[in-house]
């Protein structure tokens, strides 16, 4: 099992799958009052996913073990942000996210 956790392909695929799930959650939210900000808000999980991939690959150069922790942390952050965006009521104001 530890071989799979430290496998680069496994971690990259897991991050990409979580990114797709998080983006599908945010794209299905109701952005009726957000206006132009909705375009940026929809892509926040994708930006977090790309940053997670960059940090993961940079950490592979420094650390040889336990890089799966970075993947897991990025996946959790993406999903939490996506759920928070989905549950936000955009009809009141955009400042509810900040």
C-alpha cells in the first residue's frame, strides 16, 4: 500500500479526479446574484488543484517520501472550498465568501 501512496501517477490522477469533482460541484451552484464574479468563483477549485499539482511536483524534488500528504491536503482543501461555494447564497452579496 505504501508503494501506491508514493506513486507519482497515483497522486496526480487522484488530484485531477478531485479537481473534476470539485469543479462540477461549483459549476452546479446557483450564481444568480454574483454577476461577473461568478466566472472567477467557479474556477477557484481548479486553481487550487493546479497549485496542488505544482506543490506536489516541487516537493518530489526535495522529499522522497510522504508526498501523499500534500496530495491529501490539496484534495481536502479543494472539496471544502467547493462545498462552501455551493452552500453560499449569492443573491445577498458576493462578500459572503470573503
